[in-house]
C-alpha cells in the first residue's frame, strides 16, 4: 500500500539516503500488511515507521493490480491519502523505525507540487486520482 500525504496542492515525498548518497528517485511511504492487520492500520503504521508522522485519518484512494517482473501472480496494491499533520515541517529527515529492511535508513522528506511530480516505479499509479 502507498500513503499520499498532502498539504494543499503539495505532496509529501522522500528520497532514500544510502551511505552518504541520496537517491534521485522520489517515493511516498509504503509497505505491506502484517498478520491480522487491516489495510488502514497498516497504512498508518507504515507512515509512522517511514516518516515519523501519525496519520489518524486516511481515506482509500485507489486499488490496482501489479505483476512484478518475474512473478506469475499479480499483487493488489492500495493507495490511501490524508492531510499531513499541521506541525509537519516543510523538509525533514527521518530515521526509519519498525522491523523492515529499511530500519535505520534515513529518508529525506519534502513537500513538492503535486502537478509536476514523477514518482518511482509503481508509485505514480494513484496520482491522477489524487490530483482530481
């Protein structure tokens, strides 16, 4: 699932830091379900782990199928959107928490204009729905 947090006409995106390098690809918080977890709860948890932001009100935005390269079965992806908490800085760095492979990595967040964004693979699917 993907989480699109907005402030007005701007979307919160991040770039991953690997060592001293920051990747050029823009991403949004994302992740998967844990056992016995609803999609909304998973989206809230992933957003907190990847950005440090609590998002109590997330709304389903879009659902679509993706067939990863080399896989026989398609995966169902779901996007949620919400308004970023008022106290969210315009730009910040967060060290990822949780148990996933990104734990401890630094994500560099910023708000960018929604209309001009190009996101990493699979993450732009719901942008048109969000723009509307």
